[in-house]
């Protein structure tokens, strides 16, 4: 036992943990960008060899991705990329819409000049990517746009929870589901959100972000109907405009 502790060293557990997080981020990026496709196996030995590391941190990263719902781990069969169902994505997007509305409210008036400039740049780039028909590029910039707003809110709890929801709710994943057309995704614009944020209008920013999020959910639910998937079972409240 003493020998093992000497071999590992006092800083090794921390370095090991950091390495596992880096590998998880690396694999998550590949999954979200479609480099590793749904149903494709993720072979621990291959990933470890490509990254020049041992299999232990790779195994830990895969367990974390399984917790997020993006990887299926089966005994003696290894790991495969999992395609979240429309139901799961709708659930994640509904929660995300409310949390991002809160983040927008808290970010209004707190954005730095650099953050405002970056949001304007990203909004322009999303418009250009939409016109060019670049679905994936649009989704990447969309993620960056929302991340800046969450960061500007200064609410670290929101930031952590939204980071957990991001893989399931990310627009690029919903685009890959049959029945969801690219023009619908491109129609999502962030101008009203940006205007309210720049004006320092918490009520306006919250309302614009919530409307944006609910429109995303309605779009995915419409895709569910178009492919014949079962309708969601969540109750509707009186006056709820979701899905309209």
C-alpha cells in the first residue's frame, strides 16, 4: 500500500481527474460535431492510443458521458454513442428554456463591452451561416452565443446545470433527427434577446429568451408529429403559450 502511494505521488489524483475531464470534453465535442456517429463504438484502447494515455481516464470519461445520456455502456460490448430520443431532447429543452430565461434576466445590464461585441459578431455569423446552409456551423455559433449570456449572468449554479443539459438540448443534435428541417432552425434569431440585453432590460431579456426557447421546443415537438412519434404527456397550464 505504501509503495502504491509513493508511486502515485500526492498530486497524481488531481492530475488524473483533470485528465479525465479533458478526455470527456474531447469525446463530447466529437459526438456533438458528428465525428463519432450515433451507434458507433468508442473503443477505449483506440482512444487511449490516439491521445497517448492509459485506458483508465478514458474509461472514466465514458462513464461520465453515459451519465449524461450520450453513451451506452454494456458489459463485454464496450461503449456506443447513443442518440437521445426526441422525448429526452424535448424535456431537456423545456428545462433549458426556463433556466436560460433566468440567465438572460441576470445578464441584462451586466455584459461587458467585449461580450456585447462578441454577441453581435456571433449573431452576424449565424445569419451568414444560415444563408449558406451550414447547419452545423450555425449550431456551434448558437452554443457560443448562449454560453456568453450564461457567463455574464454570474450565476455559477445556472452555469453548471446548463452545462449538464447542453449535450441533450443542443440544436445540432435535434437537427440530426428525421423530420426536422434546416430552414426551421435557421429561422431562429437572437436579435430581440440581444437588443434587450444591450438595453439593460431584465424583463425584456427574460421574455425574449423564454420565447426563443419555447419556439425551439415547439419546433422539435412538430418534428415529433411529422415522424409519427408519440406526443408528449406533460400537462398544459392555462395561458401557457408553449408549442403555439
